[in-house]
C-alpha cells in the first residue's frame, strides 16, 4: 500500500476536523432552535387574555374591548381591542378587512383593589352580607373605576346595594365625583371616592346613609373598607358617618 504524502494527510485531517466541527455546530444550533421553540410554546401557553375583567361595549358593527388584561410570563399589560364586522344581505357576518385592531391601553392610575367575592362582618345582618367587587375599568383620562354589587342571597339588605368608585385624587377635576367632594370639603387621599346605589325598599331603613351616598373605599390586604360621608337626609359631610369592612373569600 502506497503511503499518503504528509501534506495530503494533513489536508485530509484538516477537512475531517472542519466537517466534524460543522456537524457539531449544526447539532448545537438545532438543539438551541428546538429549545427556543419549546420556550416560545411554553411562553405562549403561559400568556392569556382576561376578557372577563375588560370593559366591553359596542355600536353598530363594532365591538370595543377596553382595558383588556393580557397576562404574560413577565407581567400584565392592558390592551384596547376593536373588532369591526360586515353584514351582507343574507345576514352573514364576516370580519372587516384590517380588523381587529389592538393598541396599548393608556396608562391607568395605580390601584390596589382586588376583584372577587367578599363577606361582611359577623355582627351585621347575622354575617350574611355578601358583595361582588369587579374591576378595573377605565374612563377617559386614565382613571381606574371599580364597582360592587350586593348579592340578594343570602341577605337582600346587604349594603351598599351597589357602588362605583374611582381611583385618583379627590381634588382632581378628572374625578367624576369632584363637584360633590369639593362641596363636602373632602380632600383626604386615604380613600378612593364614588357613590352607592339605592337600598332595597324591602329593607328596614331604605333611605339611610347607604342610599345614593358619597362613599370612600380603601383596601388593606384582603379586607375592603367602605365608608359613607352622607347623613340621613342626603347631606354630604367632610368626615365619615358610617363604615363597613368586607373580607375577600
């Protein structure tokens, strides 16, 4: 067998080394790509949109979703979504070209309230008060809005029966209750302010301080405290006249 000259042998060895290196790099890149795909799939699976907490409105052929919480592995962002449709003479509905459109929602004011079902203190209405807190929504200017509804079961006299409040400075004209707060002389930033609904006429005192009253709401941990600044006769005062605290179930 004829010996391979050393220069040629070195070339063969070099080519072999290059080929081996190329295969190794390709294998590594494929592994990285596969891992990236798995990571992307895992990230996508961990991201979701909470339509149940968005504000949904509509006009003719248009659906608006405002302040849609989009939960991602790195945190929650809020989006506004607009869906436009076309309807033909047969009643078939199709998505309009270029729709839906999605934009970042405006930055909202900070809020520490928690949505969920809350129960009242044991010494009021036999411990049967129960409310459902929903939010956050948003109004023009970026003010966060929250609301509550009292459940008729187990106690129809749960109070406040309904309420809406806004996160923001009470001295800001952007607060929908600004005029009422100003007239009452309320300037404390300890609460978020709003109004309660009318109590059920079947309760003993349907016209008490919790009917259409000016309220302040604050949250500490899993407890939400609601105070009324309105006295009997619907007079707003600068200091709280009654309060109740609910606990998140």
